[in-house]
């Protein structure tokens, strides 16, 4: 029997194992599996979500795009979650670096047309 948090219409081969990982992590953190895939931002949910993302990536070797579909997130969010959990394992905190906006790029278009 599937839980309400699992979208049976998009289930594909290999998703069952990721679903099991999500359920195991939810049990460990004393939350529901639906809390891991929900868009909740409390630390107890995000930490659990990052661990589930990391485990799913390393135990299933699924692509970031596939995990994004399962976790109902963008693939870049999965990358960020995996990196956050890896930093936690190393006893550090992951810090995102800002990309340059390209505003001072010498190849940018100018209003003079030159």
C-alpha cells in the first residue's frame, strides 16, 4: 500500500528504493515521509531531507534529475542538499558561493551600439 505522499502515477523502476530511504530517514528523525518531500523549511525537516537526498544519491546512484522528480524539487536543490549533508558529515557547514552577475562583463551589450 502506498502512502499519500507518493505519486504512483510517476513511479518508475528504482523509485521504490528511494521511497524506502525516505521512509527510513523519516523514522530516524521521528517525522512523516510526507514531511521530507513537502516544502517545509524548519531545520528538523531540511536536515532530514538533506540526509535522504544524500543517501538516495549515494545508495542508488540515481541522477540528480531523477531525484528531483522524486523529491519534488529542482535538480540544483538536490545538489545543494547532498553537499550540505556531506559538509555535515565532515563537521563543517556548506556555504554556497555567489555567481558573478556578469554586469561588469566586457562583452555585455552597450547602449551605444559600438
